[in-house]
């Protein structure tokens, strides 16, 4: 049995473990949260290195992307450098393949018509593949990176402008502690604090990282479509009571929740038997086709109607 572990800076209350079989291989997949402690996470990485088949780095990114440029986060590199033997990934490979494919799948199967649809992308830097795919599908995307990561009322509505701003600000921003931008540890357990609700109200589709969405989402999301990942049953209920119409996650439900792309990508590395730097987008797409992964789609308004 292959052992795959996600070492996450996120809350330990979201830990999860499943046993699955893919392409004739058994996998023990688990997520271990370290409540925002970079040092504890790095210690765990040292302990796991060479003892498991693959490791995912959760609750943090190693690399952020904008256009053809890649920006390395200081804290993400510290975690990556802690692993010397075991294949390790941060999920960016799947974000650039599976999440593009998810947008295409929704459009082609008539589940979501993105053409002309207002979309709030809460953070494009960590999901640039999804952002590009939404634009290519004709969506009217508002990029919320400055709004939600930095608290600036600065919506960006074109990829070209977004890439120019990233090139200007990211080299310095990447040197800051990751917690400056992103909710880690206990911050992930706090009740949502609505912020800039007008951008949620204007959008038909809310897309991107779930912790960003949850941290700032308003009480009323009636009729919205949420395109995200890393969802627990409790998170599904939070969205349902706010009136969300449809929930889509790019990774399938395993044992009642969707894992982050980091652990799913780590599992694919174990399946492929290659180190991260040697895996191409074509490798990911080939194994995803063989696994027949499809987006998880839940119509929450139908669930609400059934219960009421």
C-alpha cells in the first residue's frame, strides 16, 4: 500500500484519512494539520522524508503563477527544502491541469455557461490555470487578490492588468510570512467575517480557494455557484444555509470530503513514480484520464428543498 501524507499549515480539526484503490494500487491518504506552525510542519516533513511514498505541502503554496512567470514564496521553499528523498508537491501541477479541465467540463456539459457570466475569483495567483480557463470560456472575471489578501478595494478585471500588478508587487510580497496573506491554523476555524460583500453580490460564480471564500463570504449567497476545493461536510452545510445553488469541487469526494490539490497531486506522483520536477502537464492529464476523475457537483438548493 502506498502512503501519501499532506503536511498542512491549516487547522488540525480538518484532518482526514482515507483508503482508496486507483488503477490497481491501494493508497493510504491522510492530511495532518499543524495549526499554522511552520516549525512543527517542517519537523514533521523531516520525520516523514524517506518513510512515505509522497508528500503534499498543504495550507501554503511554494510557487505562485501569473502568465508565464513563476514566483517562489519564502516559507513555501522552506517546507519544500525540508524534503530530500520523498517526492513532494504543493498542488500547483494539478491546479494548472485538473482545474483547467474542470472549467472546460462544466462548460461542455452545460452545467455552467461561463460566457458573459460574472465571476469573482477570490485569488488568481494560486489558481492561475483556473483563472485563464475562466477567461478563455468568456467569463467576466473580477480578480480579488488585492481585495481579499491585502484588504485593498482594488478589483482587477483583465489578465493583462493582473499580470502587470503581480510583476510589480510579488517579488517583495513573496518574502513576507505566508500567514500575512492567507488564513492558516486556528484562523480557519473562525466564523466568516463578511468583507467587501458587493463583489460577492455582483457575481454569479464564486471561484477559488475555499478558505479565502469562507473567511469573507456574506450570509446571503442565494443562487450562487461555488467553484472551489478542500471542502468538508461542515463547509457544505455552511454554503447550503447561505443559499448556494451549486457546489463544484475539482477533486472528487473521498470519504465525505474533497482533499486539497496538494495531497491529490502527491498521490499522482506516487502513482507515476516520478519526482515532481520531472512530471509534465501531459503526464498529469494522462493519469487523470485513466482515473476518470470528474468534478464533484452538488446541487445544494435541491438538498434544501428536500429537507424543508
